[in-house]
C-alpha cells in the first residue's frame, strides 16, 4: 500500500514507504511529549548557526517566530499532529517549514536526528531528575521525618526473618526509610553529572565539516560540557539505562515500605491506621478497608523493572553508533519515569496520612523476648564471655516458653539458679522500655540516637529547601 506523505529523505527512493513500514517505524505517537526539548534544542542550534554565520539573522528571527507560533499552538491544543510524520523531529521541522518556508529548510544544517534525539533525551532526563525525582524524593523523605518527630519515644518490636527481634523506637524505624531514599537521591544526582553533557554537533555519528560552535549550543542549553566523541555520543543511552536502574531501585524501596505497611495495617498487627482517603473498599464485603494504594505501589513496580530490563535488552548487542533500535528507549524511559513519579507522589501522601497505634505497639513489645539480647549483654558487663551468656539466656528463654511467661516475670532466684553473676539490677535491663533507653552504639535505634538523626535531617532539609528557592 502506498504511503501517506512525502518524507524529507525521499529523494533517493524510487518507491514510497509502505503503509505498514510507516506505521511500524513511526515514533510520533509516543515521542510527541519531547516537543519542548526538541524546540529548545532547535532554537539553540539556530542561534549557534546564526552566530557562526551559517544562517542569517533574518533566518534566525523567522525560526524563532515559527517555533513560538508552534509552541503556542501545541500548548493550546490547536497544533495538528500529522501521523504521516515519522517522529517528533520531522513533525516539528515540517511545521516550521510550512510556516516560514526557506529559513526552516536551513535549520537542519550540521545536524542529524541522531544527535538531535540524543540531545532531546538528555534534556528530558535532566528535567525528570530536577523537576520530579529530586523534589518528590525530598517530599517523601520529609514526610518520614515529620512522622519520626512524632514518635521519638514510642517503642515497637523490630523483626528479622519476620520474627520478633529487639525493641526499637518508631522514629528509628521511620528514619531507616529516609536513608534509603537518600541513597536514591544520590544516585539521581550522580547520574545528573553524566547526563548534563551536550551531544549536539555530533551529527549522524562523525560530526560535520561546517564550522559549528558546539560549546555555544551547550552553554545556551545549560550543559556543563560537550561530549568528546561523536560516535559514542550518538549511540550512547547509558544515561537512560542508569535513570531506569536508579528508578527501579527506588521502586524496590517503595515496595518494601508497601509490604511492611500492608502487613502493619492487618487486623492481626493493627500497628498503623492508614487514612480512609488512601484506602478503598470491597464491592461485596461491606466491612472491608483495603490498602490498595500500597498494593499498587508494590505492583506497579513491575513496570519499572520491566522498563529497566527492556532498556538493557534493547541496548545489548547493538553495533557501535546509532541504530534504530534505540527509538524504543523512549517507551521504557517514559513508562519508568511516569510510574515512579506517580508512586512517589502517593507514597508521600500515604506517609502523611498514616498514624501509628501506640497501644498496640506497646502491647506487642511485651511478648517475644525482645530483651533477650540485652540480657546477654548485661552478662557480658558481669564478665561472662558472650558465647556463654548467649547460652545462658537461651536456657532462660526456653524456661520461660515452658511457663508461658517473659524474662521479666522470672524471679531473681530462678535467674541465679542458671547464672550466679545475675544480680537484682537485672530488672533495670529487662522490658522493651529499659532496653531502648540503654542502646549506646552510634546510630542505634533508641531515642537519643534518633534525636541526633532527626537533627541531622532537619539541618539538611533546611539547607535543601533554602537552596531550591
Ligand atoms: N526517532 C528516532 C529515535 O527516536 C530518531 C531518528 C533517527 N532516525 C534515523 N533514521 N536515523 O531514535
């Protein structure tokens, strides 16, 4: 079947593209959203071309005017996207030529769609980091911080292997998430340095014989550097893969949070209550309040991991320089970006609207021998070697299990019958409240340490808020 329009590259072809080919190779349906970056890149390119005399000032003026008109039309929804155009680059260039004629035909001087798309994507990823990932991660971190500030003294059981372990403060538990999201933030910041390098002027892959000024373009677009090697610059999508890797790992953190809180919201735990506005009901069972938001935070992560694997797979085995396979990068990039953005946004809202049920938490710390480890450490302070202390406490726990009681319920005589070094002061070490007040190693989960951690994050929060103004 014949094609629906003339292509800018048509001259060397004796047959128009088949409709199937057109539909198969097009990317306009999904790369349309790159238009702000494509226009910004084109204007910077045109300014440079005028600067070095490759186009006239009049041409530049017309190009600027043409793009202004196109931009207004797109913003107001009046722009006619013509599906006959292969991609965003072709669509915008054709629209420009349609409006301003000859000067529009000069715009693509010393440029290929290969360096153009590499540029658009770098601008896109830079914005995704600056405008979405970093602010959303910060919002989420500060929600955890606000919540931690409310629960500095509140004690809860901790778990390893989902078995009760040692008592911790709720604040320490919440601050653990601040740390995870801080590492995510660092990964995006680190990536930003590598993204912020301008590839424009690399042409199709070998550069250009025309006297272009690549650094001028880079400066105009806020890049700190230009790429060194034109072949690499046009075929490199590491920054997309890295973005998705950082996003996928961030999603892992979100899914671990979701898992904990789904469990904590069960009737069995009742450690937390999630605001009604962030839960949904059942179509059949009238009593239900389901944590669907958290379940979907956990579930949508499939898209993020899919995006990362998709990106790795499409890059694998590609010959050096640009190959059309790379067009598919956008599918993964946009999917990963959109999904994580949504999940981070709602995760912050869930944290803001979740309260901890302190009575339930306190009750939970009363069973499960959360003070067994501190008892062993107490014995160490009485000069019992730790391995021996461990055995002694193990025996005591077994005794308690038989009697269906806790360590604090044993009499001093029963303690001393197993180990004579135990004195009456042992009772100052038992129970969750005593334990958390005794933690002393740096970074521990007790209230003093948590106060320090909170002070650390508060200071960072203030600095970052000031810097982002
Ligand atoms: N639409 C393409 C992409 O997204 C850019 C164009 C490069 N096409 C080409 N035939 N060299 O990667």
